[in-house]
């Protein structure tokens, strides 16, 4: 078993911090895409749905306003 030394933990913390920064950048980009999609479609609250991965597009907070369009439908050719 690998021993978790202070030195190893310091290296791992460095990469954890880098991951958090990249994840924040990604989330910011996805939010921008959502805002662009909302502006272009004129559908208030339209957004990407995430459930362990992006799974579709719909209206956040009011699913009765628009049926969730799943990734299967969005990826059909």
C-alpha cells in the first residue's frame, strides 16, 4: 500500500487545486453557453441538465414549461 507522506500529500494538494481551478473554468464556460442559448432561443431558464454527466436540455425550475430533450435526441443525426 502507498504511504501518504507529507511530501506526497503536498503534491496531491497541488494537483487538487489545479483540478478545482479547471473545473471552475469549465463551469463558467458552460454557464456562458447556457446564457447564450437562453438569449438565442428566448426561452427563459433554459439550461443544460447534469446528472453525473450532461444528459439534456430543458427549463430549470419549471419542467412543465418545456419537455426535457435528452442527449439521445440531441445527438441523433
